[in-house]
């Protein structure tokens, strides 16, 4: 081979031109897989977020405190029995004459390393509409059961905890549900809708900054790191992530599930989201044929409500009217 290269140096150059891109993709993909593995490992992200200052406004992302402290609302702390053990949730009943008709109620699902309190923006709107709400936790939440893998499953494991929460609501007589899901909560809900026998109890879905495709999320990280060919790097990184971890994250794609969902869909996503890019949401909406209410802002991750609270409230109220029909 060396003699051939010496006789025909252009062949050696061609070989180098072929190998360099492959070596780059392997190296960049490995770097990206290690970064993603760190984020998906339970512990470090929660600790980093816990060190940040907490706002005093219950409607601000990052607030911590139960519904009574936040709004003076009546609530009940309940234990949802999951396959890994009990997970704490808050049940906030509808108030007085505004009690929702029939068995309609809502469940809120937070994102990776988030908390039940992150659902207070939606809780404030649902309480005003007379809708009971269950704000749930799931595996790997502080104080909850740990997944044996020590990992966030990007919905591939956590959907079973949502299924258990829906079972608890069905037992209370709430047989028609709105699921509100944010960030990785969107991945959790998508997996539930595709895998659970209880999916038919979901009448409507509301998403904010939903993580509907893990490849899009990895591509966003690659772009933030200014890596060339971020899409290709993301695909290689995802394959390497699956080699490194016991969960097959290649199944963490739920765009098609939401595109085919027959009930009303609310989606809010800011074009400035540097964590979960809006491109995945745009592709999902482009493929969708059902009724959708869309809030588009220039905000960052989960910040569309803060960017335009009145517009967000108006759109969400219109969405709730669709469900009532």
C-alpha cells in the first residue's frame, strides 16, 4: 500500500480526504455523547439548578413552594404508586361554582431536573377556568424513587410514572384529561401516548418548548459548541450515546405521535430556545392535520409566557374553549 501511495501520491491525498471527515465525526460525536451523557445522568444538573437564586413570583420559572404558599390555593398531597414506589404529587381541586363539567381535569408534567412548581403558570390559567389539576413528579425527582439506571430516560422510562398518575386520576373519576407537558415532559407524554393502554383518556395536549426529537436537541448542543456539520455530529453522537448507556435513546422521538394526535393541541415555543430548538416543533406542526393553537415568540427555553403573558393567556383560553366544545 505504501509503495502504491509513493507511486501515486494523489491516492494518498484521496485517502486522507476520506479519513479526515470520518475522524472528525468520530471525535466530535464522542465529545457530544459525553456531554449528553453528563446531562442525562441524575444529580449534577439538579445540583446546578438548585444553586441558582429562586424568584419570589410563583409565575416565574424556578419558584419553589407548594400551591398554598404560592396562591393560597387548597390542595392535597397525594402519593402516586409507580412501579418503582410512591411519587408525590399535588392535587389542586377546582374552586366552587367554576367546577369543571364531567370528569375533565388536567395533569402537569415537568421537564428534566424540573419540579411540580414549574407548572404554576398553567395552574393559574386552569384554576381560573375551573379545571382541577394534578401536578406530578416522577422517577429521579428529589425525594422520589431512583431509576436503577441512574439516568433520565428522555421519556423512555418516565412514561410509566405518567401512566400511574393517569390511573390515579381515573380512580378519582377524571376520565377526560388534558396533559400539560414542558420540555422533556413532552417526550414523556409522547412515549405514553404511543405505548400505554390508557392513552385514550387524553382528550387534549398542551406543550411548551417540547423535546420531541432527541437528535434535534443534540444538534442544538453541537451548534452551541460551534461544531461543523452539527446534524451529522448529532446523529453520530446519538449512536455513541447508545453504546455508552443502557437506554436506547434512538427511540426518543415523538414528533409523529403529536402530528397524528386527533385532539386539540396547544404549543408554545420560542425561536430563541437554545436548549430544545423550535425546529422540531415546526416539523411536527407542519405534519399535523388536527386542530392546533400555536404561540410563537422569540423567547428562550420555557420563557414564552414571560415574554408575552397576555398573549399566552389569550391563546390558552382559546385552546380551552376548543376542549369544551
